[in-house]
C-alpha cells in the first residue's frame, strides 16, 4: 500500500475530525421495566439500573379497565376491552397518526398482546375466538380473524407468530370451560394448521429460548402439576414436555442464556435449564414470591422481575416487583400500584426520556 504524503494525512485527519464532530458521542439506550396498573390506568416506567426512580405515565381516561401489555422498543401496546392504544414511551404521546386507539371489533375483552418481528401487533380475544392483527405506527389499522378454541396467548419464534389455543370453552361443560382439555398451537391467525400440545391443557403463553426452541407453559386445572412444552419452531411436530411446575403456572420468561423461568401464583418461581433439558428448580424447590404472581420478565443482565398482586381496592395493599439476580437471591423490591396486571422490559432512547421520582 502506498504511503500517504503530508497533505494526504492532513486531509484524512480533517475528514475524521469533521465526522467525529458531526456524529458526536453515542448515548446507549436505557433499559426499563414497564408495569401496567388497571386500577389507576398508569404505566410505571423504571430504569433497571435505578429502580428507586419511577416515572408515572397517566393513560387517557378510559371507560373500561386496561387488560394487557406488549412492548417493542419505545412503543407500548395497551389493550382496553376491544381497543388497543399504541403509546410512544419516549414522547409520552399516542403513536398512531390520528392519536386514537385502534378498534379491533372482536366483540370481547382482549386477553393478550404481542408484537411480531416485523413490528405488527397481535391481540387475542378468548371469549369470541378471535385474533386481531394491527399495523405498527403510524398506520395502526387492524383486522380480525377467527381462531376457534380460546386463543389465550402467543409465542414468537424465528419470525413466526404462534397462537396459543387453550381450548377452554369448546367442550361439553360449555362456557365455564374445560381447563384440562388438550391445548394446541396454530402458526398463523386464520389458521388451518395446528400443533397439539401434551399435558394438562389450558396453555397460557410461550417464550423463545437460546436453544432455538419455543417453550409453552400449560396450567391445567390445578389437580396436577403444570408442564412446560418444548417445540421446534422449524418442525413444530417435534415436542417434548417437562412436568413439575406446580399449581396453575401462568407466566414464562427466559434470561437469554441457559434458563427458562416459570411462575405460579401459588407456588412461586421455578427454573428449567435449556442446555441440560432438566428442571433445575421444580415445585418442591420453588423460589417463594411475596404474593401471587401477575407477570414475569427478565433484563439483559439476567435479572428476574416477578410482578406480584396488590389488593385492587382503594385502601388496600399495593403490588410489588420482586427482583432476583441470576443466583435467585432477592434484591430490594419495588412498590407499584394497587392492581398491577402486566410487566415487561424494553429499551428506550436515553435522549428522549427524563425520569422523576
């Protein structure tokens, strides 16, 4: 390679300095907890590295209670009966072009929300066997399709959106449901294909783990332990199941490394190892939580956040976020609202956000 002359070196140095001054230092995003409360219609936004700092984002007054939460970057989707509000957590404003909630017209209460890899959102309405798809901001339009069998949650893996079908009301017992009837997955809303799940039924939700598998938690009816099903998203017919997850487990999360965590409102936090495919801590060795679990999340550092219930009454106890390290030792909990119903972790641009106590 020919050597630069003096003038060449000066020009290169000038260009480099000009680029540096234009680009400036890059500020890393802030990783935050987001907690949705249905009693006071509030999002609590809490930086994971400073959990004593809380920002309260008051939602627009609604005629019905919020029911579910999903996060993708700085966009939060919040369901309110049959509508979805999309909020920019950086600007604190509605993310849709018209500033209004997105009507889904599913004629029932939304049970779960999720974002796909392409930014499209999904909402399940168990009571009317419906799954709705809504476009990302600023468009935000929506369409609704039929998914028979009580669609109750979602699992996202390798670009696919799996609908978790609980099969709670398509049975002889009628509207009270059959929580021990077999559950299944479907690979697209509207669906012709299905993947039967093993175990006690009443499948709830799923998480994609580091071993390339999708893990679905099934609660059953409480007469036997819940299970965790392992599905290969590329060949969904390949299924393994693992028992020992206590009474009515509902929540599942992964640390992105070797562990999948399962929370039961009754028994606490349990741990599955995706490397060894062993239950590291089943119901007999569950980590106690300081209340009934209402949600579960993890951050990029492997910390675990278990949302526990409040009283949901005006004068009663408030809920908490119980924080555990990878060693499963509890840290100082964070007090939240009276009726917390959902929790998630996401990243927001630090330059757009200021926290207050």
